[in-house]
C-alpha cells in the first residue's frame, strides 16, 4: 500500500491527453484499453465482493467509453460466477460497442430498459456498477442519466436507515461528480468502491468510501515519466491494486460458505492412513500448493503449545515423518513430551486433516543407539534393526536424514542427544524378544495407528487418560493399564512378539509394521456412531446406543475430556473440521457425517 498522499492525481485535461497518447503514438487501440480496464474493474470487484454473497450485479452503462468499460466488466464478472444484468439506454452504433453487446447476449446476460428497472433495486441487486460517465463528463446530467444517478443517490438514504442496500462500484469517476472537484455540493452519489483507471483523477481525492482501487495495468514508463506519475505497483500478476486507506477488516465477518460434495461414512477407508493417502493424492492432483505442508504442534514440559509449518517428508503405516534439527524448539519439546499434532490444510478441497501422534523418532533413535551399542558396529546395528525389529529402509533414511543434513554420519547416532540417560541401560539389548526398545516402538505405533484411547472404555469420557493412567512408560503398560497397548497386546502378532517369537522368522516385522492393520481384522472395525450430525452422535454416545463401542468419538470429543468449549460447540452446529482424540487417529469430516472412528469390542 502506497501512501495516498504520494500518488498522482490527474486533471481532466491530463486524463484526455494520456488517452490520446496511448491511442496515438503508443499504438494502442481503444478496444484493447477498454478490455484491460473492464477486466481490472471486474477483478477489483471480485477481490472485495465475493460472488458467493454478492452475485446479483446491475451494470448501468453510459454512452461513452466509461459505459464500454462497464460492458466489458459485466462480461468478466459473468465468467467469474456473478449474475450480471445490463442497463444500457443510449447505445453507440460503433462496432466496438455492438460487439460487446453481442458478446453479452450470447451469454444470455439480460439487458433491461430504464423503464423496466425494478422499482425496488435494493432487493434485486447486490452490486450496482456505475459505468455512466468517466473523465469526459461535464455540466449536469441529461436524461435518462439524470434519473439513473438520482436513483443511485437515493440508495444513500437506505444506508442511513441501516437497511441492506446494494453496494455501488464506480468506474473511474463517480458519475455526476465533477471530474476535478468531486462531489462539490455533497449531494452526489456515494460509491462504496471506486476503481480509478490508468491513474486517479483529482475528484478521487474526495472519495471517502472504503475501497479505492487502481486498474488499467498498461501504463508504459514513457507515460509515467512524461506525466511524473507516482503510482503503486501491482502485486504479482494482479490487474488491480488497492490504493488509499487500507481496508478496515471486520475479522468476525471473514468467513466462507463451504459447499462440499456429499461425503458418507461408507466412503471412508477403515484404515486412517489409507484414507490419508487418498486425500493426500487428491490434494496433489488438485494442485494444492505444498500439500505436504503441515502445522506441527508440540508442547514441552511446561505445557505451552507451539506450532510451526513443516514439510512432511514421508508417511506410511508407521506414521508420519518430518525432519528436524535436534537443537530446534520442536525437538526439545518432543523430547520432553512425545505428543504432537499435525494439521494439513488443503484449501480448495475444503478439507483439513488432523492427527495426533506420538513421537516415533525418539523411539527409533533409542533403538539405533541400543543396537549400535550391542553390536559394536554401525553396519551391524543397521542389520540388526532391519532384520529383527523390521524397520523398513524408508524409516531408516528418514530418521537419519536430519543427522546427515547436519553433516554427521550414522555412527554418531550412537549418542543422539535426545537419548535420555537412565533409560539407556534398560534398552541396551536388542534381540527382538524381550527388548524394551521393541516394546517402546510397538506401543508407540499402536497408539498412532489404532485410533482409540485407553480411557474411553472406562467411563465413557473422551480424552486423555487421567493422571496416573497416562500409559506413559512401561509401568502402566506392564500393569495393563495402558489400554492402547493392551489392545495391541491382545492381537496375535503382539502375543507372538511377547512370547519371544517375533525375533524369529521376521515376525517382529509383522508386529511392528503389520500390527495396526492386523488389529483391524475383527478386533477393530470402522464403526458408525449414528446419525449425521454431531448432536445425534453425541446423544447416541451418551445413551450408550453405540453399543459396546469403547468410544469413538463424534465431533463432540474434546481432547482432554473437558467440557465442550464455546468454539467447539459452535463447531457442533457447523461441524466443518476433522478431529482426533488425544492419542489416536480420528477423522471427522465435513458437514454431513462428521464422525467416524474405530472402536474396540469389549473383550
Ligand atoms: N487511458 C484512458 O484514458 C482509458 C479510458 N477508459 C475509459 O474511458 C473513459 C472516458 O471515456 P470517454 O472519453 O468516452 O467519456 P465518458 O465515458 O466519460 O463519457 C462521455 C460520454 O458522455 C456524454 N456526456 C458527457 N457529459 C454529459 C452530460 N452532462 N449529460 C449527458 N451525457 C454526457 C458524452 O456526450 C459522451 O457520449 C474513462 O473514464 C475510462 O472509463 C478506458 O476504457 C480505457 C483507458
Ligand atoms: K462512472
């Protein structure tokens, strides 16, 4: 935004001269300039007044080029998704204008006479484009434009009575205003938006509406130098630029109406990772910018959350991988508290996707450390790891990636800084059997993958385990209090693994990598919790109609099990979000069937 004081304003004479220069020595045709001018008017309108809310447009077009700009703008608005109607009482028989009319007629854009204009414009239109007079206007308006301008003036009164009235967008000059003096008597029209073309004219200094734009991105440096024009630069490839005062933003009014295609529970993959993969591929195919960009939220010991955008570097059934430097804030926080949450936002698909994960990397670092210690050799460590615990190469690479980026080699992994003293001893031996390292990994993965939470089946509350039942560490795990793992522990694979068989015949691979899937086979199943609203789901949950489900969770679930926050309540009414419980996976999707989850049958 440029300081309005420093912008140049043209006299009527200068505006006409520039016009002549452009179309004389500089070789432009009027058609060209009009097309660009009309396009910038449409672009400015679209920037401020979204077609979802302001679709009904009346373009009132005068007899000159300003009217031509209005015709062109209406055509572009049509293509932008608006529904324009044209009032063009004094048509010019030149081919340029008859062509513009034909183009609009071929789009079935209606033309309406002054007599047929609806008496109550207020209810019929959202936007009125004032393309009656431009910089060649002088004197006072002659019929039928006097009446039309009067009609626009009368809209002001409605403004004062706070009734909703259409916004007025003036092209180049607010029609009826003196080109240099502006609205001298203070009784002229009062547009909400002014789109100055080429450069603002002097009258624009008197414009006090909320939106002043500049359009006509065709001024060559030659003209700018000759007329000593100070004009703001256009952003990117935009056809318009806001000038004058910055927009007053009413944050509470910033909202989009999302219209999403129907999405049914039946369409959701029972494996959340597979569901994520589908969505991710769709996001890539839809051309989302950086679809692998995700907000990573962590919190350290002090419980203060922090978020930042990072890039997803890979995902598979084991979880999600990103890179970090161990000195970073996120690495510190994860070493203190292994819970993290990821949020992907895929604009245009009306989708977001949230997950909550435990930190895998740390577990794997421990494994590497222990393996390296046990074997006393780097390559041996890698072999042991792959063979007996079944980590795939992808994970290995991802885990070591950050270290490599820092110019270290795998050998240094023997002492990763995230390693916690005191735990090292217990985890020194990695043999794929009673290895605590193995347990750590398996547990972490169960938590990521199985999409339920230990406490849910206890008291129906949703959220994190209560104190003392955090399942964090092997104590509660061993005592069977960490429901997550118990669930996993009940599975065939986990039994094998506990019985010491996992180290042999590569079964550990199944335990670790295949575990989440295998637990889907009967012990876990995708379940619908009922109706198609969050409320209905909640009711069913509260009345226990969800049967023996251990509880997943409609969109009423508040991580932490607290009372619903007001924001959350609002989301129940308008449930456009996805969600997750505190330790597992949950996809809750769009308006129609916001809840989906996985339940565990009671044993
Ligand atoms: N660089 C430029 O100069 C460009 C100018 N363009 C547009 O062209 C406009 C100027 O176009 P024109 O020179 O054709 O003039 P206008 O469109 O301003 O209007 C002139 C027409 O209005 C009539 N008129 C003037 N005063 C009247 C009154 N009191 N009562 C009734 N009718 C009256 C005239 O007889 C003439 O037909 C600009 O404001 C802008 O919108 C753009 O199309 C392209 C670029
Ligand atoms: K105008």
